[in-house]
C-alpha cells in the first residue's frame, strides 16, 4: 500500500512511500501521481462508499496531468437506477462523515444513467452498467494512472 506523506514533510510537494508512482491502466507502474493527501483520502472514501453499496469495478484515475479542471476521477457503476441513486447517496454521506465538503453540484440524478458528483478536485462518476460500457471513460482516459486506493 502506498501512502501519501503530507506536503509539509516533503518540502511542499506530496510524496509517497515506495517508488512514488501509481499503477498505470494495465496495472504497470504509471506516471508520478500528484494527488495531495486530502484528494487521495477523498477518493478513497468515495470509492469505499461506492463499493459498500455494490458499486462495480470502482477505479480512481489520476487526472491532474491530463485535465486542468480536476485532480481525480472516481468511476463506478450500478446494475439498476435504484442502486445508482443509493451509491450516490452513500458517497455524499461518507464524504461528509469523513469531514469533506458536500458536492458543488450533482448532475444526472433525474434519470440516473450517468450521475456526476462534482467535488472540485474530485469528480465522482456513477454509471448505470450499460452507460458505463457505452461511454467507457477508462478507455477514453487510458493515459491516466490509476490510484491504488486501499480497500
């Protein structure tokens, strides 16, 4: 398990124990991860919350070097609309319980095929299974390293 050290302990930049890298799309070592401790923790909380409600194949993609509007994506999916909504509610609840903010906005909840939870530095994507297959964000952003969130 790689842990993020506080920026103050490393002269202002986040560092990790181990080689300082996160797994790439195929599990190999990818590019250097620039997730702060707070962002890594928020991603882990969101991913665990999604999995606790049956979120399938939950992944965290490090987006900072590829996209200027956010640091990370958490991507997961549910088998039906009810499960998608349950996952969204649990992610929001768990992030708040962990001391994080509420999302700036939530989009797509009315039809619940693709719900986007915008936390600013983290975007949580909760898909209906078939919508996830159709949009295939993991393939679209295949250059993004995967953050090995502790399960």
